[in-house]
């Protein structure tokens, strides 16, 4: 869809307009404050979470899933990917169980991407003049940018000697 193509471009363009790293940091922290408690609520109190966020019925109404007993039983009112299939256990942190947390993103992959993005934001925004982060963030610009190493105004420590 054209929407899927325009989303990253829109966010990139919005990021190029932000010149204050502190304002961008506040925005990221606000997002974390919104997402993290809901993720914890979902993980520890799934029944309460599902009273307010009926995920599987949202996807049924949207037409993404068909309303069948098999889908409803397999998902436990989460998106089908919200529960690991039988026989596919966790390799790491097996004590966490088979539930994949999604928080406000409705699907677990959304929360995973959010975690990666916020982790990278922390690396890039809090060390803008040293090491690896210097190639991705300059003071005065909060956008991620791509450029060749030869024309880079700041050097990546990975490529410089």
C-alpha cells in the first residue's frame, strides 16, 4: 500500500524539522511512559488488559481475521501471533512463558520495533559526538541521515583509522 511507503518518509521529514534534542528526548520519554505501563499491565494482568483492548475482535471487525472458534481458541483474544504456538518455546528467557506482549501496538512485532527504536535513540542521542553515534546524529538535527563515508562531515569511528 502507498500508506506503508509514506509512513517512514513522513516520520523522517518530521524528524528533520526538529532542531532541539531535548524536545525530541521528551517526546521519546512520553512514548515510553505510555507504552511501558500498558506492556506491564498486559504481561501481569492479561484479563484486565483484554477488558479494555479486545485485540482479536478488532482484527475480526477489520476483516483481517475470520471469526472462527479455532482463531478465538488459539489466540486467547490476542492477535494470533500474541501466543507462541505449541512446541515453539522460547530459547532465551523461557521463564517468561509463551505470551508475547504487544502493549498499545496490538501485535508483538510493533512493541519489538518500538524497543529497538528507543534503544537506538538512547545510543544516538546521548553520545552524539563520540564513536558510532557520531555518524548518525549531529547537534541541531534529530533526524537519522545516510551519506557516504567519503563525503561525511563527521567520521564514523568504524571506518576511520
